[in-house]
């Protein structure tokens, strides 16, 4: 587009030689003001029409003016102030910058005007980036727009990048200060953008929230949590044995064959040791906290009786301990079987423990748990680690359909001398009794349940009945 050079009408430019400008300072000032006003108006028009100003929008006019005054002294402060106002109002208008750049290119590099505009551009147009970014961000609402805007300012082809490129063209002594400035502006821009992103994301989150929620309102139902019914039962039984002077002993769920079988007088050919009955771990698996003998296999304990052995090895008699925990059997889960369940084991060792002590202890325990009205009977049975051995049955009038049946609740017996020998207790000096209770089994009868799997399903409808 060919346009007539702009000449401020109030003070038309005349060609004159640099050496003898007769214009008074105030006239010069007026010319600059008029020129700048014109540039200002033009840039605003561009912006309103959404067209980008181009570098030579004002080039001819400014160039003309500059060629007139470029080599001379001129009202520096007035010009500076005008440029400042203009930049603040227009932000980083490319048209304006282009204009000023074209002024520069038409000026003698060492002229005062060149230096002034050059340093002004460097100092203030970068700050104008911040003003412009603020204005642009204020009206943004969507993340896509935020991204596009960020790219325009901070992206690889963004405005800040242009300044960085300019850094190389500066004389070396000016580079550090300019570099610091770029950095400061970059940090300021980045924080503007990250604040805005937080705001956009916050808005988005608020929109996604279903309804405003008053977190100070009291809940309508009070859903108190509770201990698992098996834990509750364990605590009840703990309480009974505490009263009889028992303490709690612990063992690990991974065990060695020796603790689970050999030490408990269960020989290698015993069916309980069968691959089909017990979970053996792969031979090369490292189990840091459970030591084993050479060639011995690790397994998941099939009963808590392992803890009898561990305790007797680490403590001196007399002993009254209970040991409770998870045990494992190769059972197919159904209403009455589970591949893991919980046992409650007891062991008492002293100098003169008799079968009467065993009977007293278990009768007291069962009556505390099921009530005084129960009947109890002992049936002869067999366990490798007790001799004699018994199963204990109860009959309870409060058990509904089952009240006329004998129900087996635990196994027990007098500790076999072989077990004492395995742990280096003198079987002539010490004797004792042991018992093992299946917690799930007791819980099923106590609470009147029909299926052991309820305990493992985490079904709130089941569990909350125990709250
Ligand atoms: N350990 C036995 C079992 O798992 C129970 C038991 C423990 C029997 C102690 C007697 C003495 O069946």
C-alpha cells in the first residue's frame, strides 16, 4: 500500500539541513507529540479492526522526522514521557514496535535519537509485555485460550523469545543487564500464567462439583465404624484368658516344616505334611526373618501350635500363653471351609499340671463365652502333640435349631513328652496342656451364622450388625 507520508498538520515538516535547525525546542516537542498521537491513534484503530499494524505503518513519517532531527539534540524527557504513555496504553502492539524499529533503522546509529529510542524500546517494551499479558489473561476463561496465550508470550516463537534473540545483537557490555531484565520479565510472566491456570482449574472444579456442600452440617445417619466381628470375638476371649493369668505370644504366618510339624511330634510321613494339605513356598524364596535348617521348606502355618514351640524355645517354664492368628489349609472354600481362618491357641506348662487343670480352664472359658447354661463334654481324640487328646463339644439351649445337638468347639490335650524333648524341657520335671480353637467356628455358633464366607466378604450389610 502506498500512502502519503504523515505530516502533522499543525507543524508541517520541511526538509532542512541537520546543521542549522532553527526550530525552537517547543516546536520540536509539538511535532513529536503530534506524530506520536497519530501513531497512537493508528495503532488503536488497528487493534479495534483486529489487524496487526506493520512495521512500516509509520515508518515514512517517523523516518522523515528522524532524518530531520536525528543527529541533533531534542527534548529527551518529553519524548520519553510520551513514549512511555503510548507503550502503557498500547501494550506490546506490534505495529507500534514496528514503527519504532523502523525509526531506528532510518537513524544514524550513533545519533542521540537512535540511542534514546533503542534503549527505550529495550527497557520498556518488555515491561509492556506484562501489562499486555495481564489484560489478555483477565478476559480468558478456557484452558485452550490460556495455552494459546501462553505460547504467544512464552512459547518458542513468543514475544519474549524475540527479546532473547535481540540479546545477541547487543554490545557485550550491555548483555548481562539486558539478560537479567529478560529473566525478571520471564519470571513475572510465568507467575501470571500459573496463577491464571490455577484460577481456571479452580473454576472448572467448582463447576464439576454437583452442588455447593455445607461441610459443617451434621451427617443424617451416624455410621459408626466397628471392629471386625472376628476381632471383637478375639478381644472377648483375650479378656477371659487375661483374667486367668495368660499372656499373649506371637509367631509368624510363614513357618518352617520343623516348627509346624517335626517339633510337634508330627513325623515326615504324617498325612498333614502332604503337599495336598499344606501350602509350601518355592524352595528359593528368601524369608529374612524366619531362619530354617538346610533343605527345610518354608510353608504357611497350618495351625498356631507353632507358637507353642517358638515360645518354649525362647522362654523358661512355667508358662501360660495364648497365641492367636491366621492359619492356612488347602481347603476349597464353601459354607464351612476356607483356605485361611483364625485360631486361638493356648499352652500352659508348669510342674504339676493335671488333666483337671485343663478341664477347669476350658470349662471356665466356655461358660464365660457361651453362658452358664451350656453343657460340655470331652470326647477322646488324637493330636500328635498331645497325649491324651480330646475334642470338646458343647450343647446350648440358646442355640435355636442346634440347641439339642452337640457341637464340637475345640481340640485339646496334655502336652506330649516328645514335644518337651524337642524344646529341651525335661518331661519328668514339666507337664502341661494345650488347646486350639477355631475362631470362625465359635463365631458362627455364637452369632448364629450359616456361612463362614461372610467373614471375608467385607459386606457392610453383614458387618454393620456388629457395630
Ligand atoms: N493344632 C490343632 C489343630 O489345628 C489344635 C490343637 C491345639 C489341638 C492344641 C490340641 C492342642 O487342629
